[in-house]
């Protein structure tokens, strides 16, 4: 019996406070299209990063052709014939197609790059793929679908025998998607092994032979696509009870008063968005990565431009085009990436908490550092932030405590509308529970919270209502009584 193309044996990966993979074992056969499925945060990307040498340190074993491998870098994986076509197209637009395909591995002649051979070799690959653009064309002149083809051509240029695709059709048209599927089928016929990650179940049933499902970092099972239907796949992906810590302990306190109303908001990545947020409400935003959730929040906050639409605050129209205008209207945004957008790494707790409300602590252009420290100590006590030290660098805090600092920064401004984008991403269970209790305390005070989250137990457990996004549009608005994971995931996947 032939050995599998890839064998994952008892693979585990731990990050601070998070066990991303837990004892995962399964095999992928030669020349098959193997789907890797699961919710956001299920461990799919972590597993691929281990395979491709992004994470060199992990527990367990990865075998290719029954030979144990442990790549120290992505380039080492590519040299071994293991390539990846990324969801985000990473190309140099000013360079030619050939230069992008061969980058770092250009053919040489007398010590110089052999451009004729590079164009010949890359042109032959493009011809086999049915691409109609020239190797000498600048990448910036191509469509998104054509750029995606370059990613595949790069893998073939390196004679890859294993290629993984991470959400490859996110930005493709239907015609470009059909072309991509045809190429994948041809690669399969040539014996190349394909790992295919997608949230679009229709694609899985069109292109995959088998599917492996991960949930919370654990293996749920591997199934032949011919033997399973969409409902069974979804149930396997979400079939768990809502975590006990993601529940509302206090009674709902939603009031009739409207804090925010959004009417027909449009931008390049979302369309016709209308909703309202009430005083004392936690409004959940669910949807898959790329559905437009974060883009909408950034637009409301004035961080990204909008094409059209209106915002009303407390019943009055508001013109918000910059974050400082949002701040003046009492809106605070806890961004998805707190480390790069939420706080300043080289500043301490007191300075970070006072950043957005510096006018409160300033008189005649002089900062009253005593008042700023008192503000910090107040929120440290209120939130249970540790260590209780205003001079402690925020970058040295745990993820949960960093999130508390970012929240305190906005509470210091008196904001009554708070947008939480992935509020518990990368923090441990105990810190999650503390964040949830803080959210309940805030809405009890009459503040309104919009919570964007990829964790369905969090969405279900904490929201008064949930807006489900699909490909830049609102797919459903669900009251708390109708919330369950299967329904949300169906709407999010466009089912």
C-alpha cells in the first residue's frame, strides 16, 4: 500500500494562553484535493503554518512520503516541494509577471540573471495554465484573478508536489473561480496533492475528495465528500455547547433610546448597511473573515472612507470622516489588532489610558501627570488590572490586561458607544470571563456595545441581537431567542 503524501501525527501547538492545536492526527493522499474546514480559530491556519515552516516549534510529527520533516522556514518548505497560494496576494506590482514568479530563484548565466530563460520558463508554465497574459507584463496591469494565477505559477515554478490554497476565491469573479477550479483539477490529474481551505461549502462539494474538520484545535474527523452533506458538515464544524463563561449573568437592559443609526452605508467592500444600536444593548456582528464586519466598524469610526450613507447619533445626523470626529461624538473603537492599533508599545499604562482623553489632563499646554495617574489607578481598580502599576509597560502585560488598557483608554473619554472588534482574541478563558463581565457592567450603565466576533459561542452568549454578514451585505438580523450556531453559520456561508 502506497504511503500517504502527508501524515500529521499527534500535532499540537501552544501559544501564550491558547492551545491552537491539540493532538491532531490525519493523512492526505497523493493526488487528492483535501479540504481543511472549521470555524475561524479552529486551527486550520496554524496547521498550515506548521506544514509550510512558518512555525518550526511544535509537538508531534509531520511526515511527507513517510519521511519526517520539520521545515525551519517557508523557503525550506518550497525547496522540498511544499508551496502555498495565499489568500492575500503578495506580489510586487511594479515588477513583471516573470520577476514575481521567479523571485529569489532566478536562472543565472555568467553570474547574472538570465532573463530570456526566465521568460521562457515562466511563459511555458503560464501557457500550460491557460493564462493569456505575458511574462513581461507588469503585475499592476493584471486583474485580481490573474494575480491569483501567478501564485499558482510560482508553486509550479518550484516543482511543488504539494500545494495548499487558503481561501483562494475570496476576491475572484465566478469566471475566475471556474478557471481556478479547472487548474486545480489538472494539477490533481498530474498527481499533485492539494490542500484546500475555504468557508464556501459549495466549493468544497465541487472540488474536494475528502474533508478534515477541526474544531477548537482538535480533530473532529475526516470524511469522504461523497458520503456527507452540507448540514452534516456544518454540524461537525459547530457541534459544541456554548461555553459556560460566554453567558449573560445580568438581566438584559436594552432601552428604547437609540444611540446610533446607520442608514444605507456603502463602501468598496460592503453595500447597503443599515442598523441601529440602542442604549444598554450588546449588538453582535457575526460572519466569516472577509465578510466586511471590521470594514463597517472602521468606516463608522472614520478610519476608512465611505461612498454614501448616513450616520445618526442620538437622533441627529453626524458627519464622521476622521477618528477624532468619532471621538468627539462619543464613539470608541477597540480594534481587532490591539498590538498594532490599540496601544503604543513603548508607553506605560497611565500614558496609554490617557491618550484619547489628553485634553482632560492638559491645561495651558501642560500635562497634569498626577491626574493622569489617578485616572489610571481608577480604571485599574475598576477592571482588576494587574500589576496595579501605572508605570508598567503595556507591551509587557498579558493579552487580557492589554485589552483592559485599551478599553480604559476609551472609557476615559466618556464614550457611550463602544465598538469591540474581536474583544477576546488571543486571551485566556479567565480573562475572557472578565471582559464579558465588564461588557455587562457597561451596558447596565446605559452604554451601547457593538461586538464583532468570530467566536460563535461568544456571539450567542453575549448578544441581545446579532447581525450576520455575508460577502459585504447583511444576511440576517437575529433576535437573541433565535440564536444558535448552525443558523448563524448557514447565513454567514450564504446558505
